[in-house]
């Protein structure tokens, strides 16, 4: 299924506004983050495991244990503090 990944603040500066990725139903956000980290050196730096990031699935804050189970869902990654 397709998932729209959006990036904000410093992550957006490094990776652009977002991308569409194919995921298996039931994939966790943590699994997807690891997959994105392996996609390129820029992804590895922006989404690194040592970096504090927040995420939201369909505009609802969640943790990385959340499972993605809807085609066309939107996942956002952003730093803990972002400006307006």
C-alpha cells in the first residue's frame, strides 16, 4: 500500500517536502523509519536513531510503535520543537 511521508523543519531542509513510499499493511512507523534511514546518506543523517523526532499519522501524534494499516495514509516526521 502507498503511504505519503511528509517532512517538516530541518528534516524538510535536508530531504525536501516528502515522498510516497510502498509499505506492507501493518508496518510500524519504526520499521518504516529504519527503511528510510537506509535509503540514502541524507535520509540516514536526517532520520538517525540518535535524533529526537516526533511523528504523526494522519495528523494525530503517535509513537513509533503505531502500525500503518490504511492505503493513502499520511505520516509526518518533525523535530520536537518547530517554529510557526
